[in-house]
């Protein structure tokens, strides 16, 4: 098996930072120490750089159908773009068709990824409802298939939304089989009323997407989800939390010692409602759910990241082309919800978080790699730099300047929400299981080398 020596870098984990060399034998880290001089097939000089564990994006939507269109990145282009941004593992969402067995949906997603994914990947399973066999299927997926998390929606009535009884039964079922329940927390019924009222008044522009999904709809659904999870005695993970009002309910639950976890996304840290007022139809680029919020919400989210109530930064990567977005030119409710982010997550968080003094480098590693590995059954194989762990490594140049642009990024979509923004700090060499995928901007990976990861049960505790 090939060997790799990474020399002269500063190794950063979630718990410590120290000058060290790494020796990789095959796919795993074999040695961590100072002054290593072992012969190796590949020697990487990390002078002036940090060496980080490969990023884990625990929330992506690759090759996903939505309302007559399909997300622009498939598992080949999406995982390639992820690697260019320093992410070496993704956890995508398998979503069954109405009435489709969960195992059949899982097979569909396996077919989407096999032969295409360039990095390692796992799957969450979305639940549209609970039929007679669903709880048994959940147990089998958790026990045999390595799918140990299930997502339910409190939004999108008539499409994905479940009622409270179904959500509660799913929480009970997940608790019994040792799985983690994920929730998209928005009050879909109230939003539906607000959307209908807005359209009746002729309010059709993209800005009304945010107006009809106010923070109160997210806060109410978050509070309800936390209450139901508490009654069920089940752990809960709130996806793409966007506002201070929702975060307050998560923080209160965690203060009580409840197993409530939450992620946010870069779009909620760096974009705001002002983006919906861009000229013409440009605001459609920022239509996602939950919508962008006020600047005061950004500050609350940053405090949550620094203080620990927000544990993960994921992307909710679900890109649609400008032509897809144009379907809602005369009706904001027809604009496909989603935006690209799989490649820019770590660079944005470093620049706006570490360089800005909001978080330190160790917290950056925790948010982008270690916490998602622990929460989703991937740790310690992923998310850390330790002997025996997978050699998913990122040589990170804290001074590298990158101009974010659709022309230079690798996601298969014709715009960037951060067009023209210059960030400092980014990956120069990216390895997945000891194989160099990106080397100073050159792609050396290949489609299909990524492996499906059977994930363990339940959140792992720190050593």
C-alpha cells in the first residue's frame, strides 16, 4: 500500500494544536510525531500550513428531484467540488417516493452514488410518513444497513410534512433502534396560509419568500419538536437552524441537559434578508428554506457556535440553476428552494469565523469535522487526526486568498451566492484515505473511489 509523509505542519484537532508530522500507511494514519523521517512514496511539505482532519458535510442533497427539477450537482460533480473545498465525507439524504419502501429508496441512492462519488459518503433516510412496516424498516436500516438517522419535515404540507402524531411515533421508533431523529423545523401549515395570502395580494417577488416564512414559524416548530422529543425520551437534531428565536429553544433544552443538537449553515452566517432585494430577479438565487434572516440573527448564531449550543456547520447544499429558479419569476412559491455551498463551507467559516476572531482553529475543526463525526456514527474513523483513523487530511494555508465565483468554483451551477467575495484561508492539498485528491488546485481524484460508510448507532462521546 502507498505511504505518505506530511512534514513541517501544525496539526490541529478539536482538542489540541501542535507542530507534528504524520505518516500514512495505506489508508490510515500510522504515526503522529515530531521529526519523522521515514521513507515514503509521497512527501508533502506543509511548512507554514495547518494540517486538519478532512471536513464532514452532514447535510447535502445531491441528484435530488424537487418539484419537477433536479439539484444540479450529482454525486460525481458534488463530491469533486466538496474535495476542492476541504470536505472528504458527505452524508446525503435518501428520500423515498410517496409510498415507496425505505429499503427501495436506499437502493436508489446507492445507485446514484456508486461509480460516481469521489469521496466517502453515508445516507440519512427521510420519512414521509409511517406505514405498517416503517418502524420495522427503520430498525433494519439501523441494524443492517448503517443508516442510523432519520429526517422528518414539519414543513411542505402535502409533499413532505408529517403531523405531530407521526413525528412522535417516529421519535419513539428511532429511540428503540438507537437512531437519531433529524427535523426540518418550520410550521408548514401557517406558512401555507401566509403564502396564499401574499399571492392573493399580488406579492410575487422573491422577497416574499422570507416574509411568508417569518422566524416565528421556525421558532414554534423548533419548540414543538423539542417538546415531542422530550416526551419520547429521544435525542433530536435540528437541521439548518437560521434564527435567534429558534436557537433560544435549543439552548434552553441543552441547559436542561436534554440531548438536543443543532446545526446551522454558512448562508445564515454570511447572507441576510437584504439579499432578497437585489435588482431584478436576482433575489431568487437566495430562496432557500428556512429563508435568510436579519443581521441580528447572524450575531446570535455566531454566539451559538462559539458557546456550543450550535454544534455543526453543514451546508444544505441543494443547487438549482438560474433557469430552474426562473420557474418562479411570477410566483415566488414556485422558485426551487436551495443554494450551492458544498465547496465554500470551510473557507467561509475560516475567514469569517477564525480570522474574524469569533472562533479559534480548534473550534473550527470541531464544527466542520469532529462534531458531525461523533453525532452521526463516523468517529473516530473520521473527524480526527489520530493513529488508526482514516487518513482524511487537509493541508490548510491560512493565508491563501480565494475569490469566490461561479467561474472558478467547481460546483455544477451557474451562480455563487458569494460572487466576488474574497476569503483568506483555504486547502492546498486534500487527501482521502491516504490518496491525494487535490494538489494546489489540480484534481487528482477519480469518480467512484468514494466508499459508502455504514454508520454506528447514536452520538459518540469524546474520549
